[in-house]
């Protein structure tokens, strides 16, 4: 975790314990830092699991095995290593992951496929097996910890611990969600974002849990970007212990399924926003709202083109209402757009409408808006009903400083 806290940081919320979920932390010593770097979460027998994973084709063995095992739908444990991503490490990296899975499975008396392992940090260095083994041994006998400690342990360049909670009523039964996430840079998930974990006591089938998580992902994690780079390790996992006592949610037609899906979407949105607010060097949180596109997916792609533009992001950092850069980003997105129908605004003030500057445009309210911490950019394509919102942050000198020194 970084010593300098993001100006957009939010206090860690009071996350409720989830029945059937026990988090612990330990120190494996993957990097030379004086803190815990291994989070271990034990899950009761019968816990359902679902996951979304990076689309980066140079992904880690943790992602390969996690994606494969998530299809089985059952989980007993989660291990998260911080400081070493174990990506691009060949057979040695895979052996390290399988050794962790076997060690935990042996302790719990479960199948190794029910143990999920994630790692984050430097790419290209195999995870040291001896440190991993010792770290797991320590975690297995450690006292249970709170969610904030578990979240802090998995951080790398994060400047604050990130967590979120939500509830839903299923019939007459209240179900609860608690979640933690890490992420600050190398964020353009196209699936998930760095490492995120959602825990709920709801009774839900693995198939419906997967369907709900995948749907939530499309409008949350897949709509954020810090720097346009998709990590080799991105993973979001959802675990459902079934201890709330609600009637099992089998599919979208089950009574209460809509409430469950809404709560899952809410907590995923909260987590996604927290990652952007901790973007490396970030000073401003930016929402890019696109309407009038030919489809929702087209709107999302246009929004990401704007949000990923270094010129747009540096203009916001400099509090410069340079809407011409937004026009440029729309035009390069590769999506249907018409120059003469395009409208651009900031903070609810339109600067250009129907392809040209407004004659009475007053830049003063826009300039005032850009001095704030939370910025909005509005774009109307003028071609259809498609809409989407994408979230990003500004691009500052801080981003360069953090990443120029990342391995040192």
C-alpha cells in the first residue's frame, strides 16, 4: 500500500461478517515490505462460486486455473498473494499455484479445484514456493481478521483499502453482501478489474450466480479504465454460502432473483468506482456519459475511447475545457458517429450542439466545474437510443512517477 493517500479516497465502510466466511491474513514475504501480503479466506462446505477473468491472452496460471475451476461452481477457500503476480512464469508459476491449492485442500479435506488462488504484483517472477508454503501455514492457524485488514493485505500500489456492502430482501429473508477489491493501475479490464471478491450469505445456484455476475460486470467493471491497460491477472470472484436461509435462487425467474441481481450490481458498481478513485496519480474522478449511440455497446466503446484518451485526461487534469479533444476521441472510436449531429458538454453545460459550438456558450460554469474533484462529460451522438456511462480518472505526473519506479 502506498503512503500517499488519493485525494479521492473514501473511508473503509463497516462491512458485516458473512456467515460461512472466515478471512485471515499472514506474511509470506513476497516483497521486502513490513506487512502482511497473503489473504486467506475459508469458505464453508457447499459455497457456490462464479467468476469473471481477464481477456489478456498472456494471463497468469492463477487465471487459467481459476477460470477452469469456476466452471465447477464450488469453493472452499480463497488465497490472494500480493507483491508477485506470478504471470509469464511458465511451468514454475503453475507448479506454485497447484502446490498452494494442494496444501490448502489437504488442510480442509476438499478437492484442490475448490481452492482459488490469485496473485498480483510484478510480472515475470515465479512465485517462490517456499515463501508461499510458509505463508499458507501461517494463515491456516492465524486468528480471523476483519475485512479492512484483508483488503489492505492484497493491495500493491493502492493508496487506501477498498470495500463495499449491500443487502437485498428475498421473499421475507434479508441477504447480505460484503466485498473487497484491490486495483490502482493497469486498469482497463474488459471483464473485471484487478482482484475483487464478493461474499454473500444468499442461497443461489452457481449457474445463476455466474449469470448475475457476468451481467453486473458488463455495466460496472467493464466500464472503467485508468490507463487502458488490461492486466494479466484481473479476476473478480463471487462466493455464496447459502446461510441466509432464503429459498434457493435457481434462475432469473426465481422469486427475489431481481433483488439479488440488483444488489450484486450495486456492490460491483461501488467497487468499480473505488478502483478509479484510486487510479495511480488520480486527482479527479470522471464520469463519461454517452447517449444517442446506435446501441448500448457502441455507446460504451465511444465512452472508453474518450476515457482512455491521454489528451482528454490531461486536459481534465489541467482543468482545461478543451471539448475539441472529446470530439477527436469520438471520431477515432471506430463506432458510428455523425460530426453534424454530435453534442458535447461538461457538468451539464453544453459547449457544442449538432456539430458546432453554441453561439452563447459561456465557459465560466464549465471552468468552475473542472476545478472540482468529480467531473462529468456528456456526449450525445444523435443517431439512436444507445447509452452508457464509463468512469475514469485524470492523467497526472503522479502516474508517471509511480510506474517509472514500480519495480524498485
